[in-house]
């Protein structure tokens, strides 16, 4: 579903992502981890077609994001860390707007909207203006909109921020069910226990470089230690930071 081949992205002289190679198949729940400023957001923007790589190739569903972006974006839903809604629309109107953007026919849109309203328990507030929604209500509505066109790739950036424990549990169940149904889920998160619990594979990025990628057992072998994902993440990123400091000192 996702393929990044020798992808680099520069902003002037700053290298945000460098020589990133990553393949994620259909139906995998992939957790993408890294410290702040590691290159996660830039990578996500390239996956969505919001940015183009400086060098390399990004493909989604076999479509090149640079030359076939419109076709690729039909397969994608993106849920950002801060859920955005048009506040003068009701939840139902926002769902209809999303269905229209993806070109769903009227009857198909009606059925899909009814389905996601029921799935996310939006009935008590779906006909209220979204400006009145709490954070949790906004997050549920945004996820409902993300799934209204039945995407093949769901990208979720920090989806648990601000959610209560019950909502987090429901979200984890949703993400796992999506992957089990064949949807590729690309999850960017700082919540390492959720990544360890849910992910089929985990990628760790820092300073724009993919430091490690694989299952928990793969990461334990690379780090040469047992332990939780937190233990492995800290060791891998701290070793990489030390290497960067050594390299910088030699240049200086």
C-alpha cells in the first residue's frame, strides 16, 4: 500500500527527512515513532501529497504521489492531531460535505453517513453545530468523516490526545479492526504503550533518518536488550543522538 523509495525532503539547507526507505503492505497497523522534530510530520505530509519529496519516490496504492496524486488521495484518509471541523456546519452536514468531496453518489453517501453515525455514537449531537462540540465529540466526528468513503489507507496523527480512557479504548479497538479488515493504518504517536499494544510493526525516526523498523522482537534484537518499547525507543534514539554529536564535533 505504501512505498517510500530513497525519500529525502529539504527546506532550504535543512534536511527534514533523509534517504527514507519504507514499505507497508495492505492491512498492516504501522506505528511511526520519533522525538519532536524527528521528521514524522514531514513524512506524513508527503504521504498525503501535501508536500513532494526533494528526491525519491512516494507511492500509495501503486500511485505516485507526485504525478498521480489525485488518484492516490482517493484511497487516503488523514486524521490530524488537532481535529478540524467547519464550525458553522452540523456534524451531519460535515459528513455530507466529506462524502461530496470524495464523489460518493447520493444513496451511497446516505447509507455510509448513517453507518458511521451509528458506529461512532454521534446521534445525540450530530445535528448540532460543531462549534459546540467538546474535544471528544470533535474527534469522534473527524474519525467518522475519515471512514465515510471507506479508505484503503488511514493515517492518524496523535489520535488519542485529549481523549478519556473509555474513548481511547474504543479508538484502539477501531484501529485494530480497520487493519484486520484490510485497511492499512499509519499511526503516529508519542504514546508508546499504545504502539506496543496495537502495532504489527514499528518504525523509529530521528533527525530525519529511519533508525529502526520491525516487530518488537526485531527492535529488541537491534537494541541488543529486552524490555518495553519505551526502553528500546530511548536506547535507539539516544545512541543515534550520540552519533550525531560525534559527527558534528568532527565537522567542527
